[in-house]
C-alpha cells in the first residue's frame, strides 16, 4: 500500500502547511484512535513534544482528535522521543505520540507514533492509519458521554530522569569528569544536564535556552561545532551533543574531535562482548555505516547486519535477530536492554561507562577503528525524481565501476526532506570524492532541466 503521509520516521513537513496543519493532525489522531481503540477499557494516549513553536498548534489538535475518539490524553510537555516511548509502556497507554521533526530546523515539525509496547509502528500499520485519514466515518466517533479527558503529567521529566539513571552501571559514578552537554535548545534541555549532574559530573550545559525558533540552530548533534569548541574552551573531558528530540547523539573527545555513531557502536559493542553482555555476537547498522566498522567487527568475531536507513528498521532487525546493540552513523544508538528506540542520553551514559571503567581519556577509548575514506553529499530536487533519469543512471554505473569491489556506493532519497543523499566510500580519498562529485553534478543537471 503506497504511503503519502508517512516517511521513514513518521509524518514530517513544514509547520502550518500540509501535512503539518492542525486539520491534518486532527484527522491523523482520529485515524490512529480508530486503529488502537480495542476493547471496552478506558483508552489512554500519551503525547510529548519538543520545543518548536508549532508544537503549541499541533498538540491541541491531536488532543482533540483522540478525545473525539473517546480516548483519554496525558500530556507530557517537552520531553525526548525515547521518554515518550518509555512512558507509553510505563503508563500502560494504548498509544504514544511525539510531536517533533528531530534534527530539522524549527520551521518543520512531525508526528511519531508508538504502539503500546513502546516501539515505533510498522510500515503496514502506518499505511492502515493513513488509509483512514479523512474518510469521514462519523460512526467511529465517541458518544457525548464517552468523550475522553485530558490531563498533564507533572512529574514526566522526573520519571524519565530516574529511568535513565537506572540504566547506568550500579555503583559507578561520573565524579571528576567535566562534561559539556549540548541539548540543541530541544526536548532534553532540562533532563540531560540533570542526569549528568546527579551522577556526579561537573556539567557545562549549552543549547538549553529554547525560544521556539532556535532548536537545532548551529547546535546539537547535527551541528556539533559549538559543542566541540566548548569542550576545548572549558577544558572538559568530553562533550555530548543531542539533537532536537534527543534520540541521537554525537560525542567529542577532550580535544574537540568528534566520535560519530559508528565509533560509539563499536566502543559499546566491543565492551559488551568482553563482558558477555552482547547478545548474539551481532550488531545491526544501516547501509550508511562505514566499511571500517564492518572490518573491525569481523576482527572481533562480531557479525554486522545492515538495514535500510531509519532507526526503526534497525530496531525491527534487532528484534528479529535477538541483538541488543544497533544504530546509525548519524548517532541513533539503540541499546534494547534499556530502550525501544534510539536514546541519545542512554547511549552517552554507556559510552561514559566504558571510559570510566577503562580509566582512559575519551581520545584513547573512543578511537576504536580507522574509518575508510567516505564522502556523503546531499542535493535538493523538485517534484520529479532525477534518479529515474538515464543520465543519472549512467553516472551511477560509472561510479560503481571506478570504486570496484573494495568500495561502496549508496544513493537514496531522504525520507524526511526533499534531498537525495549520495554516499561513496573506498580506499582512496580522491577517487571517492570524484565519484560523488560526478553523480551530484549529473543529478543537478537533470533537476535544472526538469525545473526549466
């Protein structure tokens, strides 16, 4: 079943333009309510959000839709995406909703849905919900005496803080560590500094003054330069950068040098292998993870399974294979012993646990493998799909021939933005860059012709 609303991570778009309007949010809530209204019990939906201005528009629209379906709503306020997943299970809710566009700028927003088990919905369930959006079935609406009610959970942040702290190894502390934490002016601006401080660290918080318009602006996991500079300026032991909804993380060592999601997965997975905590001796990553990670895992006797891009596809494969470590190079790290989705704060704590346990600097512990040369570039496109054009297909074939058997080429459309992502890796920097440049030039040429 073709999907128009849902992408790789829920529904996403420009705020106050379709599909991110109050009207569509209302219809999505009514459709999701129909999908998850089962039995005669009093149904419950939990709704969290990040700090975007448009959250004030979408939250009441979603609330109205669920109430119209006879479902009670518990409002969590600004809270990380993984906290919504956790509280969906903890409160025995029938559905969880996160209002966020993750790492996108404030102009965008999105709707992510979680089932009662705290996992993101499958493609099939999302398609079923989408098919019901706007179908106008008045019979599905609740009777006047069965309408839902809304309330706010005042201790939502405190519940998540305690949950995250309980995932840290018992008896271990962060005393003596100075840590910069960049919260991207987003959903974790209160909880992340609190967790680190209560575990003993000296905390330097940045990106903790949200105004509705500055989320992810020159800060956070997708713009980590501010965090890297703050680490050096404050003489910190390391830095942690979260994105707008705190489901991804980047780490910087004491020199301000970045450790991406591949390095963090390698660090945690090998540590868990040594302590026999790594289930199945395997890790799940996406097609975008560096080939160097795969070669490193091979040396350690760890199997690497790749999926398409999207942390929910990683989670689905982890559940199918029985693995407990997975993630993306972009910083979505899933440690399924603790969370059902990517949790930047929990992932950061387990990186810190390895550093504390090994009594090494972040620069020593965090450089786990040597990445192969890899280049990733994005190009915007219009309504037509340049990847269908014969000229682009020829450029891709030529690139594959140049990279040969020792390289990889991954080209895909973003599921959240009108971008085509071109990634190549191999043994030679110049060769990899040349392949990407040629394909990008071909796509841009085709896109210009289509727009003319």
